C-alpha cells in the first residue's frame, strides 16, 4: 500500500519550471531515495510535499488524504516530518531540550495547567523527557543528552536533527541530504541509522548525493533531471540505466555499477 502519492506536481519560479508534471508513489515501510544533479528540483520537491511551498499544480496525498499545500504543523500532525539540508538546530539548548521541542505535538495544551504546574503537566513533562532520552539513545547520543548542542560534532548534529524529527512520531520521514558534509565514519553512522528507522516501520524519503549510501540502502530510487522524472526503479535498475549514467552519474556511476554490482 502506498503511504505517499504525488500526482502531476509542478511549480515555477520566475517562469522556470523547477518541478514539472512529476508523479510517483512511496510504498509504506520503504527507503525511497530521490537523486539528481544540483538544480534538479529535489529540495523544491521536498518543500512542496512538506508544505513549505504550495504547488502550482498537482496533488500530494498521505494515506489517501489530500494534503496538498497543507501547512507544516498540520502535516506533522498527519504523520509527516522532515530534516533540512542546512541544520535547523537550537544551538544554545542541550541535545535533550532540542529533542523535547520535537515532542510538542504530544504535550498537554493550555496555559493554565502549566501555570499551576498541575500533576498531569508534571507527569507529561517527565514522559516527554524520558521519550527524548530514548530517542537520543536510539541515534547514539545518550551520553550527550545534557550537553549544549552547539558543542557537538557536525555528524552528531545531523543525528540530533533526525532524533528531533522522530520525536513527532512520524509515519514518513523526509531526510534532505542527511550525510552531506559528514566524514566517512559519520556517513556509516547515518547509513545504519536510516536503516534502523526503516526497520521500525517508518517510511523514509531520502534526498542524498552520496551514491554509495543511496545504492546500498534504497528499496526504490527516483531520478530527477531539470524537475522531471528521468528514471525510476530499484538500485540495480537505476545504476545500469544509460540515461541516468549520461545525465547524472557519469564516470562515478560506472564506479558504482562495478562496486555494487
């Protein structure tokens, strides 16, 4: 069953078709990767799916429900969460506090109960902290829970952002270049973490330039070029597609074919 469906999606900026008549579906429980050269429309696509941009045309459905142009906080309630290409971390807060921020949808609402510090509010705060610590342990940052986020290594910050996105308890997680800027060891950690997330039943949509990572972990790959679909299929199908190699992978694509095939 498809969890997310995109039909005829398109958007223009100043007459330029950043994404043009794009359709695809992401089955529940898969790692679905979106690749393409710089300017292919990958992040723009994510911005439309996640409600940051409103499409000029087309439709986005989540579990069969039309969520086209829905605001990000409403999409989060519906089960869609994401990370960003550039880190969106509260650097002056601790790692624990950053993840607790991501639990806001599951916290009691209303000013008066918090002002009075009612037992229900205190219990909810304890539960929130416990869940945040559990997520930090899941991403390998348990020992850094009380450390200010600004003092963490870059790779740890990437995993912290993923923990905060997971705090919303999403059905689908959009990861925009989670391994960008990471060294080899950090990429291995990100690789393993993405697979662990999928193993928990959370669908992952991934934009990433690291072809070794993409080819290793993806169930399905969509290739974009100038905002349009160039190819789609399994890793084996995509890495052997002559059009993909010509337009994007090039000589590096040949290396991936030999290394992974």
